[in-house]
C-alpha cells in the first residue's frame, strides 16, 4: 500500500500516486494489477475454532490433569494386581479408571455442547449481507462487489451509502458522514476537500472518508487510498486479533487450587508411604526378604490408591454443570457467552466502563423540547418511534395551527427518509442525517399531512448556517427554514404568536433566553421559521424578512433500561463509569439523566 498522508497533500498528488484519473478512474488492466498487488478489499477474519479444538479445550485444566493422572495410576495398579497369582483378570482399579474416564468424557461433552453452540451463534452473527460499491472505471460507472474495490478506484457515494474503503474525497456536495463507529461522536461530520495538517487526528481529517462509515446527507466522490486491513477499521481489527487471550480469573483459580491439591495429595501420600516403610523396618529390621518387599509394594499401592481417591473427580462436573446453567440463563437474557469460564468471571465485576453513544444512549437523535407561541412543550417518546404526544407544562395535549405550521417546517425542510414499519409499535426505518430524522419523527407524531410539492432548495452550509426548502402547500408557495437560532433571529422580522403575525421584537428576548436554557440542558437547538412567497419570488430574497416560529431542542437520549441497570449495578457494589468524547456539559447532562 502506498505510504502517503493523503489528507495532507493535494487531490492531484493522491491521484498521481495511484496512477489513476478522476474523470475515467482505473483501466481494467491497472485494476487487475492493483487487485493482485493489494489483495481483495476484505478484513482478514480470525480463524474460528474447529469442533475438535473446542472438544480438546475441555481437557486443558489442572484438575483434569489430576484426573488423567489418577486414571493412569489406576490402570497401572490394576494391571499389577491382575498379574498376581490367582488374581482376577478384572481389578477394582480398572473400575475406578473407567468411572473417572466416564466422568471426564461426560464433562467434556457437556462443555463442548455449550461452547460449540455459542461459537456457531457468533459465526451466524458475523455473516452480514454483502453490499456493493459504485466505481468509475474506464469512464464508465459500475456497481461492483465491495471486495473488488482497489486502491486508485474512483468511488461514488450518496446519502445512505457506506464508504467501501478509506478514500480521499475529490468532490462533495453538502456531504455529512456518521463516523460514530470510529470516533464515538453521534453528530455527523461535515466533509470538505481542502488539505489538512499532517498531524491532525483521525476525527479531524475532514477530507477523508473511512470504510463502513455512513453518509447521512449529500453525495460525493473520492479516490480509494486504503482497502482491507490497511483501512482504519482494518487496523482496529488487526489489533484485536493480535490480542493474547489470557486465562480468566476463574481458570487461574481452578488451576491454582488443582496444583495446591496435587501438592497436598503428594505430601500426604508420601508421608503415609514413609510411615508404612518405617513401621516395616522398625518391626522387621533392614532385612529385605521377599515378604518385606511385598509389604513395601503393598504400602506403595495403598499410598497411590489414597492419592487416586483424594482427587475430587466429581468437582469438575459440578463446576461445568453450574457454569452451563449460568450460560443458559445469560442466553435467555439475550447475552451470548462464548466460553463457560467467562460466566463466573462476570460475577467478579466491580467496575463497568461504558461508551456513551449507542450504549448508554440510543444513538438516535430525539426531539425532546419545542418552543412555540412563547411556551415550552415536551415531546413524549424516545428515538425513532412515532408513539408519544406533544404536551404543555400541565401535561395537556397541544393541537393548534401554529404548532401545525411549526411541524410542517420539521417535515418538509428535510432530506431524510422515514418510513413506518409497524403502526402498532410505531417503529420506523430511517435513512439520513440523525438531526433531520428526529425532526421528521416529531412531525409524524402529530400525523402531519405529507402532501407537498417541492420546488427548490437552498442547502445548508457552514457560512449561512441555515437551510431552506421552497414548495407548494395548500395552494400556497411557502419557504420552510431551519438553522442556527441566532442566525435566524438576525434575518427574521416577524414572529407567529397564537395565530397572529407580530414584530419579532415582542419575543426576541424570550427566544434568546429559551435558547440558552435548552443549551444548558445539553440540547442541540435549531430555530424554525417560514415565509409565504409570490409565484415570481426571487431566490436571493427568500431568506430575509421571514417569520420566526420557535425552537427545537434535540438530544441523543439515554436508553430506557439504562437507569434501572445502573441502580442494579450500584446495589451489587459495581461502579459505573461513562466514557465519551462529547462536551463536558453534554456528558454531565446525560449522566444526571441516567443516575
């Protein structure tokens, strides 16, 4: 792979380094050469355990070794006893050996069954549906399997796509990317094409797109600079596979117990044998007749038999059964445990460190507050679900024309795609920017009429800090506007209050104060406005002298079950620590919400 810092050099230099072309992409010959040189665009999967590996793994335990030792000794003693004149061919020692062997096999089968099921479940989880990438090769746009993407390819991406590899962006149009899987940040990142400093951290390399991150808004193109294990995701996968798996605390303790037990057994049996030998010498002297030798052999046999009987063959089965029950209970709670010994390790937890985004929170931006008609309203429901009402401070349901116009802005000044999956549960399928999705969801809670003929759009950019969509609604041409509250305040001349349009000065101080209040509670705040237009409107005059409607307060909410889980953890003596890259104020607000 070319060792270049693609983010800190020009697009032309990157294209030249890969011998490609922005306009035509790679030739088939160059593509084939790159595929052979760099390999397929896939992550190297860690070799899974075979059934034999899992079965043999059941015998890797010091207590098991003690039992195997007991079997061997029992067989040796049994063979010696059977060889004596007049002795039976089948010794009781053989019976002991068979019983212990049966216990070992039953234990191995039980452990194998549980771990093999867990391994197969993990394999099924890893089988993700294959996806495709759009690339330009020899001037023609083709859709190919992601695995066939090579460095130097020109890829085309749009809203809802995942980057098929690491790319240096060559074109972008209002491009926003969700990079939460790499950075943990729930807010989409605005992409641009300019060179950034070579020492910039991964999250600040805004001219790059990373494999498996999702485009939430806009579209663009880029040249592939890294595939497979050479991508940022690939580097993480490689580090995880290099990790040496240490024995669990439980395995260490069992092995320590087994060794201590083995030493104690050897000492006691050695002592018993020595006492017997001393008694023989004391009573019969140092004359080693055939009878004395037989007595010493008998003493040795007694000591060995004592050692075999002291090995707790039932203990290992009891441990396996108890842990299997624990494994099954975890499975019933939708927690897949890969190894039996991990179940016991869970009981030793005294600190839980948890990521915030997507773990403690839903990673689903949610509108929780509105400010309409100089009143603060609360939104019921969490995440991408249309169940819930819009309530006043006295918990009564709001339903008026001002709110309807407000929610029309949320619905139509919006490029996300939201579809209802189940009317009863209120669940949705969504594609797009999480903030826009949240605004459309709150509009759907009130069943806003979706008939709208879009005529024009002035997209959001970082200079204007606002977005406008123009269209026909109820036979009127209306501009729906959303953006930074302070920017909208500067351009608004009127405000809608209780069905009447009034000068903005009446509400300006209240809106500013409410904006600050929302921000203190870690809400992301957007202003909402509208403007009725004539049929011959001037696009350059649309975002002036419009009517302010109010504010939207949005947050990535805590999961419903998290608060109770933290209380349970605290009762169990477990500390909980939240890890996040968010601003301190946001983190503290979420921490207070979840206790």
